[in-house]
């Protein structure tokens, strides 16, 4: 049997609680994502939440408020980092930390880039 898709684990952490509560494992929401199906709509909705905000109902206060959201960080391998951020990870300037302030070295046998001093 062959699968033509991959599934990514996505961990959602609600930051509406105090810091000591939101980082407990019981507050984490684990979602399994099929990137081709869900990633583009997720990015579209996150952009909408950041630029326009969305009117949301707060059931505890029984009132509406304008909600904004932001994707704070991701943990990705380099190919996925390239997909998410648009940063070119296949050149001598692939290091997202150093950006263009680096002296990359190409390894002779493997033809891979090496970033010294990390």
C-alpha cells in the first residue's frame, strides 16, 4: 500500500491562560495536519486574523470582541522551513539565523552546505 500524502503533527498552545498554565501538557492541543489539504487555508486564516482581526464572542463576559492572532514560531526541518517561510534553504545562504552574514563552505563529497561557527 502506498501513501501519496504525509501527515504533520501540529501542537496548538492557547496563550489565553497565565504562562504557568498554558505551558502544561494538559493545555496542549495536538492536531494532525495533511499539509496539502489544510496548510494553505490555515495560512490564509492566520493572515486574516493578523491583518483584519475577527469579531469573536466571549462567553464568560457575554460580549463580542475583536480577536487577532499570530503564528509565533514553528519547529521545522529545512525543507519544511523553506515551504513555510519562503526562505531558500538550498544555497550557501540557507542559515536562517545568519542570513547573508555567513561564510558557507560546500562539502566536496556530499555536495552539501556547511555553516561554520554554529
